[in-house]
C-alpha cells in the first residue's frame, strides 16, 4: 500500500506547522489575532523608522545598496528598493536596533516575532504583488509559528537568542504563504531554515552591534529558505525532532505545547508593546525607579545608596557593570544600572537617552556605577525588579514591579501608544512627520482592502 504523503507530514512537527500555514483561511483567523497583528505592525514600523539611524544600520544598508539587485521590496525609512532578502535584512535591523519592538515573554524565554516576520512578509508581499488579505494572513501565521515555538521551548535556556532561532521559521512561514507554496514545499522551507538557524545571546551580553542584526539574519534566511523551496530544493522532513534536528541540537521543545489549540488561539495576541527603548529585562526596574522618583520627588542629590534586585535570568542579560566605551547605545540598552540611573537623573528613558552623547554624559555614568545590583536566586526567570533608594529626605524608599509595562498584565494606554508613535515618527534617517505618519496608520488599519501590496509604501517611503 502506497504511503499517504499528507499523513506522513502530519506525523512530523514541521509537517503539521506547514499544513497550518498553508490551509488556514483568512476568514478562519480570529478577529483578535487580526487586530493584534495590525497594532504590532504599526508599532514595529514606527520603531523601525526611528531605528534606521542607529549605529550599524546605515553601514549595512549601504553595503547591500552597493551590491544592488532586483528592486523588488522597499527599504522602509531609506526609500528605494532592493531584492526581497536584502530589504528584509535591513528593515529587520532597523526594527530591532532600538530594542523598542514588541516582545512575547513566557517563563521559558521571550521572542520578538514581529521584528523578524513583518520585514519578511512585507518584502515578499511587495515582490509577489500579493493582496492585503494574503499579506495579513501571512503575517498572522508567521507570528503564530514564532510565538508557539518560543512558548513551547523547554528549560534550561541554553543561551540561544530565541528571536532568531524561532524567528527564522516564522519568516519562512510568512514567505511560503505569500509565495503560495503547498504544504510539502513549505515543509521543505522549514528544513532549509534548519541549516541556517543561528544567533546566541552572546552579542546581547557583550554589548556589540551584532545583536541588532540577529533578527536580520533570521528574516533574510527565512525568505531565502522559502525562495529555495519554491525552486524545488528539498530538505529534511524532521527538521525539529530528527536525530540531528533542532530539538536535539539547539533547544528542546514540547510538541504538545506547540500544537495546543492550533488554529483556534493565536499566542502572539499577548505580545507586549514596549514602553521603553531598552531590553525588556530593564523595564520593571525603570518603572519602579520612576514610580519612586515621581511619588517622592527624588533627585540625584537626594539619592544616597541605590539598589536594584533582579533574577538570575535578568542579571545574565542586563546585570553587567556599566562600561559604555565600545558601543554606548547597546551598552545602555542592556544595563540595568544605566536604566535606573536614567530614571533618577532624567525622569524618563526615551530614544534621546540611548543616543551616544546622552549615554556618555559623565553625570549619568557616575550615577549608574553607583547602582548596586543584587541577584535573588529565588526569582529564577522572573522579569520583576525591586528598586531601593536611601533618600536623604525620606529614608528608605522601595518599589517592586513584577510585570513588564505593555504586557497583558500591565497594558499600555492608548495615550501611551500614541505618544510612542509620535516619538518614533520624528526620528530616523527620514522623519515620517505627521502627514506620512497618518498615511502609514491608514494603510495598516485598512491593509486587507489593498489589491496589490507593491504600492503599499507609495507616498510613505520613496
């Protein structure tokens, strides 16, 4: 009896994911998943506009522009077009550069799905002249793949950068959907992606510019994987559970958790929209420090001893001593000392506060180095933080914040979201401004009405 290819696919992790990506109809996607994807897309685009001028992004863009190629897909803030893979790479770098992009956090780790999937999906949608409905479906499904893989990751965390090692499969999924690949070729795209899966947290903790390209490598490789699969390139069918597959060589995963309520629930709906342009591990400390500053009118002169207590997980990413000489911006984004000091000295942490000149200001450096970091081993992977300030006027002040601002437990207000969009819209290599910003909002909010995504950025990025 001849084997049933469809049944064989359903027996593998990549096969089931491929079937989900190919078979899900736009009308079957819950309204909440559509609304969430639009909100995330608008936030990611705004953040990318602001991040386009961050150190390293222009240099990478210039390199790819010099190499040239088919003008298929828009380079968002810069204008002009490059091949889809190159556009996905640069746009993803812009989106990730300020560490201001949305994040889905669980006890098993976190992923920034939209900064990988959106650049890939928009690039291929333009290239293929896809409709807005198909683009939206691809975006939702790509984010679904990433967030499901991330939530199904098993402990211990081995040090891989989850956004990249899971993001590549979401980018491949979105690209495969827009290329109209069948389930078999989509499964091959996942298998091809396995050979390109990479990126660890070392760039994060070493405070190097490579960190902001980790998502770019995933976006680029995801698109490339789907394009190769479309040309008939085959790959291992058990990309995840195979003998030398993802789960055995990279990070163990729970298949039951991965497929729980597949097609009925979309976990990316719980993605947090960031309140501050900094690693999310800093956000509860920032929030706690700002609470004390505003409630008690704490000034640097009033602050004596300053302490921040964090978990081992948070300490691994942001607990290193504040030494910003090599890459000031990245160091600031991954320093809880800088975060607390900025909250006390400037009463905020904005895009302006992670620019090199602001980071290297002597007064903030001195204050940051005075912040004592305490590790509480009992907190495990918690993102919560406790800030204590010995005030000369008020005595010991203490505030604990458990949930990241912007998370489902602590959502941002509409005013917060509007303020963030306006802040980002005036930054970057080409300010969006009011008119183009409003046009971008209208395009995203009505994207399902677009007949051809090739014209999506007309009048916005040219």
